[in-house]
C-alpha cells in the first residue's frame, strides 16, 4: 500500500474477519429488508395498475444506462487499486459530479424525444423529472465505492435497509394518495437520497483537497473495459423493456415488468450482496489459487442448494402463485414469470462470474463475453417480439439456458483458478435435484386442494424435499449438505474463522 492514504483502506484484520463481519451485516440487512422487499413486490401492485408500471419501466432503462456511463467502471477500479491518494480520489470525484450534471441536462433536453419514441407523453415527463437522479448519482458513486473498499459492510447494509424502508413508505403513501406511476418515481428518489447521505457519512472523507487530474488515466483504462462490459449487460437486460414498450404497448410492458421483477429481481439482489461481500475478498485472494477456488466454489454450492428448489417451485406454480400474491388483475404476467424462472435457475451462479473476471483483472475476456451476451439476448428479444411479451420472455429464457450459460461457463474458466470441471461437477447434483423437484411439484398440482395457500405451501415442501433427497445421492451433494448444517450449527462466524488454506478443499 505504499504511497496510498490509509483513510481509504480497510482496518487491519484478516480476510476471514472481514468475511465474517460482512456476512453477518449483510445477513441481518437481508432479514430487515425482507418485509419491505416483499411488500414492494406484493402490496404495491395491488394499488397500482399495469400501465403505471409500464410508464415507469419505459424510463428505467434510460436511468440504468445513464448511471452506468456516469460510473464508467471507476467504482470497481477504486476497489481493485492497490493504493489510493486523496488528491487522485478528489479528482475522480469532481469529474463524476460534473459528468452527472451534464448527463442530467442531456436527459432533461431529450425528454420530449423519449415521449415521442414511446408514443406516450407521460414517459417524457417522467424522464424530465428523473434527470435529477443523475445528479445524485454523480455525488454518490465515488463514496459508495470507497465504502466497499474500506469493507465497511455494516454501513453498506444499514444504508440498503434504510433506503429500502423509506423508499417503500414513500411509494406506498403516494400510491394510497392516487399518485400512480409517480409513486414509483418518488420511491426511487428517496432511496437515492438515503444512499447519498449514507455513503458520505460512512466513508468519513470530504473532498476538500486540491484535486489532481494527472495519472487518473489508469483508473479510466481499467474502468473503460468494465463500463463497456457492464454497458453491454445493461443493454441486454433493458432492451426487452424498450422493445415491448415501443412496439407492444405500456400495458403489456407493465405485465412483463412485474413478471420479470418477480423472477429476476430477487436473484439480482443476491448478486448485489455477493459483489459487496466477495469482490473485495476475491480481489485480495487473486494469486492464491487454492484459497480462491475453495472460497468461490463453496459459495456457489450453497447458493444452488437453497435457491434452485425454490425457483423450480415458483415456476411450476406460476398460474396460481402470481394472481395469489399480487392480485387477479396480474394473471397475464404468470406465463411471463414462468418462462423467466428457467433463466433464474442458473442466474445466482452465472451472475457471480462477473466477479471472477473483475477480481482476476480479465477485462478483455469480460468485454468479449458481454458483447456476446448482448448480441444473443437482443436477437432473442427481437425473435420473441412476434409473439408479444410472453414470446419475448420465452425466447430469452430458452436462449439464456441453452446458449449463454454454457458459453459463459466455458469462457470464464479458460484461464484462472476456477476450472470448467469444477463448475459442472459442482452443479450436477443440483441439476438432478431440479429435475426431481419439477416432477414432484407438477404432481402436487394435480391434487384436489382448493385452498391456494395450502397448495403453494405443499408445493414448496415437495420441491425442497425432492431436490435435497436427490442432492444427497451425490458425494458433492452430501458434502454441501454437511457444510450447510455446519453453517447453521456454528452460525457462520465460527466456520469462516477456519483458515481455508489449512482446510481440505471439497472434492
């Protein structure tokens, strides 16, 4: 760390200690956020109409892409850098702030064109108001990255909980007052403000120093590849909403948005948690192949153990589950949701592979993969558009499972500590478990159970029982189950205090 300022570094503790503190903080945060996340997904749709979500979803891609351009990969560059100086960070901060203000002006000026593109003037008005969010993003980005670099996971967790809670309360209050799509805009804005205030307080640094702009190119060279790669991912993720909003209409987009959010958002939140916790740790373990491999494979096995049976269960029960949880008016979203759960089956693992590219500084590989993912995703969206929103979901899910997933797993393991055999050997028990869970839950649907809650509960139990029974037939599956039981018994910290380099890696 020579030449760097210690204010930007984590406290001198072992990686195991940071991992323990981070896991505990993030775990507690997820528990505290759960009621608000559930209410946002389940309560607000009962107060709003599909067109409200459709109008907001028309603008969401614009905000996401603009925020990505503002970050320019600098966040990951700040986390990955061996050392940082205050004058350098100050320079990066002021560049980001100026860029945020410029982006806000461009969005404001372009808002009439947004309304014209979607043939809906409401979208243009929302775009104009949302330009304020880009200014807030410019003020937040650098400090948010510094907070993660410092491994202040408790602060990160607190900010996410408070933001989620206050954002939901704001949206709920506005929805009850009849604000329609503006309630969604307000909720997002409140979360932005909470994040801004929280990261500034957490980092403990105010950019008073005279900024320097010399030598910053190394951050932008590193960040440019990440920005292009993540930009491709965002384009692939948001192109479906743009196409449906433009060519099918706001109501269909509203159904698609809810189906997509119910299927993918929980997975994306898990990926956000993994990035906060694992990226700093994997970056420090890069070069220690056995410890790196052990840490990563252990995490993804637990993800598959606990998530894949649930994904199968909700996918099979979608025709009952979706109207039950968000209201009968959302029944057309059920087939969209069901198709997208195919993609959600592998997403917890595949989305974590971004961390492998970044922590190993494989920016060219990351960029090449992102380009491939974008091209194939957009091709699937355009193909599926002929059959409306359901067709878009089906085309994306099938191409994701049978084209992008195997391509990504091959590409990410060409070099580095993780081998392709590691991934497929780790996934095999859970793939078999998913197949048996599908059969078990499908059989449950033929039972004469009039109470939908009872049917859903029985389906969930059948999914996990069938899946875990199958997983237990495999040697690696039994090892993962024992590991999970150990985590529960020791409440995670005691297990993580064991040194990975002294432990026997899983076979």
